[in-house]
C-alpha cells in the first residue's frame, strides 16, 4: 500500500507522519484518550490528545527504533506546537480516501 505522509521537521530531524485506523486504535489505550474525537476538531484538543495523535501518526511509518508515547510528547514544545499541529492536520487530510467520481450519466435523448 502506498501511504501518503506529511513531514514534520523538529531540531533538524525529519519524521514521516501518516494515519490509518489501526494506528489510531492502537494509540488510544496508550494515550488514554479518544483520538478520533480529537481528529475531528484539532482546534480544541487536550495535551494528551495532541501527544496521542502525534504518536499514532509516527508509528505508521516509524523511524528505527519506533518512538514511545513519551518521546512523541518530547517533540511538542511551545516553539513546535504549531508546526506539529499543522503536520498532523496535513497527515489526516492525506489519509482520507480520494472522493469517488460520480458515474457517467446517460445522455438524455434529444426531444
């Protein structure tokens, strides 16, 4: 599967971020919060949700070794919070399926 990723750069290190349902489901118990709800409104999320979303996005295409929840949280600081949030929003957008094209409508007969 060709996963689309966004890139988050912090302290000259690049992280590839992506979402799939499994990463979110697996990250929820680790993060201890509802991550699907957080994805629906990135403007009103808690610190735990932000950290959990970053962790979930990092484990789809993890660096070696894969990060821990605490390591993901260490990337979120006052000077990086906006960059992190924008990268997460982009990763979420990229995870959405392409809209289905409408079927071709038959041509109406000339009256």
